[in-house]
C-alpha cells in the first residue's frame, strides 16, 4: 500500500465522486486537463489494484493505492497460532462514526468478538449516549474528523466524566497526516482506514490491554 497525503483545501463528496473521470477538473480553464487522476486510476486498475480516497473540506486529502502482492512462489505457511488470532472480550465499547456503512461493519466486527457496542453517529450524539448509559464504558472508538464535533473534542469532553475510558481513534488519513494537522496528540492510539474486521479486533484488544493513561487525547 502506498499512501499520499496533502494539506490542501480538501474535497466535498460531490467532487470526490468525479475525481477519476477523464477531463474532470476543478481548476480554471486552461490550468489543467483533468487527466492526472484518471491516468493513475487506469494504471492501478490494470495492475489489479485499487485506489481509496479520503478527504474532508479544509483538511486535505489522502489517497491510498493498494497493489497485489508478488506472485512469486511462497514458502510453507504455518498455521496461525491460537495466540495470534484476534482476541475476544466482553467489555463495553462506544463506537462513534459518521459514515453509516463503516459504522455498521465495525459494530458487526466488534459484536462478533464478544463486545457490547453502543453506537453514535457523531461527537454530540456520543456525549448523549454516554450520559444515558449507566454502566461502564471501557473504550471509545471514534473517527477523528466528523461534522459538528470532532472525535478528539468528544474524547476530551468525555474524559472528565469517564476518566478510566480508553480511546482509539480512526481516520482515513495516515497517522502522520492527522498529527501534522494537529488533530491528535502524540501517542494517541490510532487505526487508519480502511481496516479489516480482524485488524480492528486486534487493535481494540491491544488498546484495552494497554496500561492506563498511555494514550494521549
């Protein structure tokens, strides 16, 4: 995987939907042909790969290019040890994600690993869910960039009422990009999108098992 991030003006959903169209451009007449990304898309697709785009207006853009692994003959693959499998748990997790599809898949992955999942579609909703839930919440899993209230702001506000709750941040940006934008404190637990259910389960277990106070918010 090759990730490229910029600090430009970003794109809204309508622009993102067209960026790979030949001759589509947001530049002024005579300033660009609109063939750059369509050429990239064609090369990657011809190579059996995939291009994933994440962008927020005012926050810049990250493009991740996935290319297939080498077809060289591999050695013998040993069965995965039991200890290498995603660890399950019974803790309560508050999942905050404004993209409904990602939220649904993440919830299914976490519930499939045994966790109890509370769900919120943005930071303000997360605060409401926390106030209404009387039991413990062991982990906040939240997207970083969301409308109305960011994941970092929600985590900061919730830390006063639930100081023992750990936090795992998610983002389509790379960890270097979110730190460069000042969106995350150094040392904060972070998982880049896209991720597999196994990757999410492993990272959640890792954060839950980490020493208290290790993550920054």
